[in-house]
C-alpha cells in the first residue's frame, strides 16, 4: 500500500496517463496492465528492487524496461514507464498505480466502499449494501469487505473515509439486524454441531 506522499506525487503521473489512455480508448486495458505489473513485481522482488533503486542509472533501467516489456506490454504502458523512469519516479510506481485506479473509478462513476460486518455478507445482503451505497453516493460502489465480529450493530460502511450516517440510517439498521440474525443462527448451528460431536464420543 502506497503512503500519502507516494499517492500525492503519483497522482500527477497517473492523471496524465489516464487522460492519454482515455483519449486512445485504452483506459480500461491500461488499468489491467498496471495491476498486472504490480503483481509481477511482487513476484519478482529482484527486478522490483532494481527498478526502484536510486543507485541504478536511468539508462540502465531504461534498457531493462525495454528488454522486459517491449512486445509483452502495450506501447502506452512501456512508454509511460520510460517517462516515469526519466523523471526518476519509478520508485513511486505503486502510488502511481493506485492513483490511476482511483482516477479510473471516478471516471467510470464508481466509488470504493469499505464494509465491515459481524459475519460474512450473503449475496442478498451484499446486493442491498450496494443499493444503499449507490443511493447515498450516486455512484456504483466497489465493496471492500472485512469480517469483524466486534462490529456493533452488525455493519459499518465507510466511503471516502467517512462513515455513512443519517440519510441511510434506517436501511443500515435493517441490514444490521439481518446480519445479527445470521450471526445468532451460525452460533446456534455451531453449538448444535459441538453437542452432536460430544454425544457421539
């Protein structure tokens, strides 16, 4: 995860990349490439360290980029990486990718919503959460789900660092009650299973 400084600097480059990619009709495919690049670097730490090291000359990095990605990645991705390299910012690549992802979601009318629930969401409850967030924000939500048994009321939803409150409180309470019911049912089933196992011994 990139820190605030990386995100701030990365925003400048990611916005330029997104604008150019959208003009060329490649905004969606470039996002996939960037995410794939980060995954590739995660699996190849030596290459990751080489590209981000301040001890490596820009020319050496440029040659490695050409050898590693020319013909395997789009010209738009490789040319963007070369520009970032010439500016000495390849060490901020993850921040740039996060900035691109965020800008792409905004461009497509999507928004990230972090959802903490006492138990895992069922498909039906997940659909209701999406509907609730969409009404509240006017955007299509991408849910980042976390199960946290300590959540009071069954559910907590945060969008843009802010908890959804007032205007959707009733819907959230309804969702919370449904989640609490699911949690109590799972506890009952668990106890029943344990009792059956103890009886069988």
